[in-house]
C-alpha cells in the first residue's frame, strides 16, 4: 500500500506510486512496516532540556530586569523634558 507521505523523507507521494518522487524510497527501502523515520533528528524520550540549554548557552545566568543605571538615566531625561517644557 502506498502511503500519502514518504516515511523516509516526508515528501508527498502520489496515489499508486511505485516509489517516492523525491528520494526514491519504495516498499523495500522505506515503506515497509520495519522502516523507521531516522532523518528527522528528533530528540528521544531521554532528552534533557536543561542540559541542552547549559551546553548551548553556558551555565552563567545573566541578570534580568532594568539596571539601576538605566533607571537613573530615565529619571534624568524625564526631569530634563519637564524642565524644558515648563521654562
């Protein structure tokens, strides 16, 4: 039986096709019950997201929020604008 989507590459397969038009998979190479989808590189059940984030971005956490310096700059700018409009 021809699948709607190739289990090997994910391309659409026309009805009654003998092989996938994209990768050439057929019943012997990709449509049998024993075929696996191995080309998608999906994480397995043991995937640890926190470990992945540590490997990709390092374990050092950056501080969040607005720094006190930016608060001072904002207040000074507001006071400057108020002073210029009042004068």
